[in-house]
């Protein structure tokens, strides 16, 4: 349920969660939160007693509906290509053009004023407006918050600062403040760390605007987000080095939920490195089979070229092995309904991770990474995804009643994104007049047989129908829909 503040004029500013007056509303708490005969044939062959006990918890869920094959069989023209590579490239360019949530790093100026950098940092790292608690449920004292503000070293920013450039060398958290301190809005609620913003992945280029007082953190600008990252996860290099990595050929695309490089004691920084869905990895196709890679012949693996930090913190590149049984492809997958379903289901059951914490992802990260495996880019945050005019958008306001929303739902297609406040869900089909979704959610509410609210702590990538889900006892998810996005130019397309 990654959310963001209203759009701001500068693409370099990422407003943190402290600017969200509604983040504690009931709507946010729900978020990131009769079958045809083929259902029987799609049921898993392995007995799952626990699943049999659980299918009645969420209305309509059956073992078959927890498989991608069931939904692919129901889809219209499941293998039809919905948008070709040229159309995807044009749409990605349009996303940057309409901005500001996604932008072209190459357009950043060479120098920024001290006031400009200070404004950008404080847009993210403004003082919290409400009480915070640590993992033991104890209040965070005001003096600790003041210490975080001191750590920003705002007074150390000099005028006419020349931007430094770098590249992320392993998956790393983006934080509101330069600290690993986890903080929470209420005692005992330790899943949603309010200082966790997002994560960046290996090979991501960044501009470095500033460094914390202790030197351990950089404030960086990436294509999708600006926040604090541990300096040890960034290797510094030239602007050209940082930006050219993403264009190197040949390459592989990670098409699994995530894959890992081969274990290697010779290069610990390249050992079992997590590479998430949609990452683009330069392939060393001319590597000689008789030449070992980190103590291992590479004939049974792909030899990929990954960024590393040298002893001086500078950017270098080194070969690493990716086993050939890894879920990868030589190019982005064809954007089809069948592939959308398959890619989404690769995350089914994965733990929900607010702001990409726990090495997993949240609702907006989930849909972003599914679409990234097709080469399709989305803004990072739910609110930016829902508002973008780069896609085919249907917006809903308070004046639009249930009838209007139901009519729109009757026309949704596989892969369409449905938004309620603070949450995004991907359509996988419709059954008996109900819209079915796959989404990464903390949980939801349903009504029991007596009409009483029942809270379901899903906390994972889940398959559910839309219509029975409740924002609260008096309002459904359907009532709360703010937008539907189709990630291709024309809703009249098949």
C-alpha cells in the first residue's frame, strides 16, 4: 500500500509518508491490503488439508482459483499480444513526459544550489507530526527525533554543489531519515515501519545529492524515488558509467519473483545476490567456457556482469554466475493476458513488505514488478500510479455511485489495475459477475453470516474477489474505487 503525497513541481522531490494526513484512515488499513467444470481439472493434485480448511474464509476462494491455469483458461484470447515493444517504449516515454513521478535522470543539472538540495531533503525528511513507537512499543523520545534531524547535516550543504553519480550494488532500503531505526504508529503494530520508503535494486543508477553527518548514508535521486540509502550499497562512478549500464547488450530479464546468483566464497558481494523480477542484467555472452568464474566453470550458468564497489568505493564491474535453471528470459516477456496472470501468481503467498521491507514488496511494488517483466514502467507509489495520464484511466469521484462503478467493473480486463485509497489490485478475471484480483495486501474485512465485520490478516500476495471486500461495515471496496488504469493506450483495444 505504498502511497505518496500530492504531485510537486520538481521531479527530484519525493514526499515521504509524513505528508500523508490520511495514512491512518480506515481505508488505508484495509490495503497493502459457482465455477465452470474446468475448475475441477485445474485443482492441485497434492492434498492440502490446511487449504481445504481455509477456502471458506474468503468468499468464493477454491483451490483451483489459487492456480494460474484456472484464470488463463477463462481469459479471452489469453496469448494475444496486448502491446508490442514499440508501443511499450512509447508509453514509457509518455510516462516520463507527463511526470513527475518518473523522470529521466540524464536531464539532471550538473550543479544544484544549497537551497535546492535542502528543500529536496526536507521534502522527504520533515519532522514526524505524530507519536512514534519502537519495536518494544516504547515511545520514541523527542530528543531522538532531534538527533535524526541533526544527522541530515543540512548546514553542511555548500552552494553550487556538483552532483556525484553512482550505482546500487545490491538490493537496499530507501529510508525517510539516515537511520535503520524502525518506528511504528502504534505499539505492537510492527509490520509497517514509517521510516521505510522503498528499495533500490542492483544496477540502478543514482545521483548523489548529499551525505549524512556520519558519512554512512547518501541522499540519492533515482528514476522513481528520492530518499536516504546506506552509502556502502552505492558505488560511485561517472554519470556515463551509471546511465549506460541499462542499455548494454546482450542482456537477460529476470522473469521469476526473484533469482539469486550462485554461491561463491571468492566474491561474497556477488554470492547469492537477490535479483528481483524485471531486472535487466548485462550478459557476457562471449565468456570462454574454460575460464572459471569465481572458482566455478560457467558452462552450466549464465555469466552476467554486475556492479561492485572497489576498496575506494568506486564503481567497477565483475562477472557472476546465474544458474541456467533460473527463471530468466533474453528479452521482456510478451505482454499477454496469460503472461500477466503467470507473472502475478509467481508471488502468490509471498509476505507483504511495506516499502519493499523484508526483502519482499508492497502492493504498488508488486504490480510494478509484474509489469516490469514486460518492459512496462509504472510510478513507484500507489497514488502516482492511479493518477498517471500515461495510461488509459477511468477516474471516480464522490458523485459516482455504485451503479457507475459496477458498470466499469463489468468491462475490466486481465491486467487492469483497480485503486482504492492507499491500495492497488490487479484484475485476473471475472466469475459469476464478480471481479477477481491478485494483490499484495496487509489484510481486508468481510462480513460474516450475521453481518458483522470480520478482519482477515492476509499479509501476503492474495487472490480474492473484489465485491465482498469491505473498507468498513458500511462501505465496500467497490464504493471506494478511485480509479481504474489499463496499461495500454486505448480501452477499446482487445
